[in-house]
């Protein structure tokens, strides 16, 4: 297998749950979650912001570690996606409970991120690639609008930063609605592309 293909394609021989990257993922998930709960308990936005920062920094650190140490696995990718949504929900639900005018934009954003974006992100499992970061091998257009660096920055940070900096609920609603439309269009592209079904196993798996 060429080096470039080896770097992007999954290898069943190295798939495992416990890697340095998943440890970082789990640590940042628990830390961010606890900080957000403290912020809700204390009714202090500062704790939520710290929790959000831990989530973002940890999310960058686990991916960087996985690539640097060559321990990027499909299992780790799925764990990372699940933990992203736990941290995201914890921050935004606590944030909306402190600032009730943000309930509507937060609701739209969470539906987009935790339902449609999650389905899109899990779709990489239908192909033998390591994570959505390599979806350009499957479809460049879907990758560009969802998992390229600018796309991930807009989807994960722009919404939160503008809500915190401006406090304008209508701006947050506009951004969340725009992201929802983009994800729905991406979902249409994905369904047009089609999800391949793995071949049926002819022999039972021996435990």
C-alpha cells in the first residue's frame, strides 16, 4: 500500500480503544463537562467559557497527538465525535439556562450539530478511511463544506464566539439557521452519493 494511502486508510490491525489520543479525549471531556456544571451551579458565565476553552484545546490536542504518534483510529474518531457532542451540549444548555434569550439559537444549533452533523460525520464509516478528515478521498465537495479547516472552524467556534462577544440572539439564530441549511444540503449530497453497504459475512466471527 502506498504511503499516502496508508496514512488515510483504516488498518484493522491497529484498531483499538485505548490510545494516547482517546485518553486525551476522555480527560478533556470530563474536565470540560465538570467546569460547565460548576458554571451552572455558580451561575457564572466565566466557568462556562473556561469549560468551552478546555473542550476546544483538548479537541485540537487529541487530533494532533493521534496524527503525530500515528495512533489515529476509527474507534478514536467515533469516541471523539461523541465526546464533542457531550461537551457541546453541556456548554450550550448551561449557557442558555443563564441567558434565556439564547434558547432559540442554541436549540437550532444543537439540532444541527447533534443530529444532522453527527449523521454526516459518522458516514465516513461506510468507507475504509480513518476519519472524516480524509473524506476528500470520497467526495471533495462534501469534505470542503464540512471538514476542511475553515469549515470546522465555522461550525464549531464562530457560533459560540459571536454569541459570547455580541450577546445578539438574532445573530446567533441567523448563523445557526445558515449552518442548518448547509448541513441539510450536505446531507442531500451524501444521500445522492450513496452509502456503500459492507459485504455480508459468510463465516461467523469467533470470539
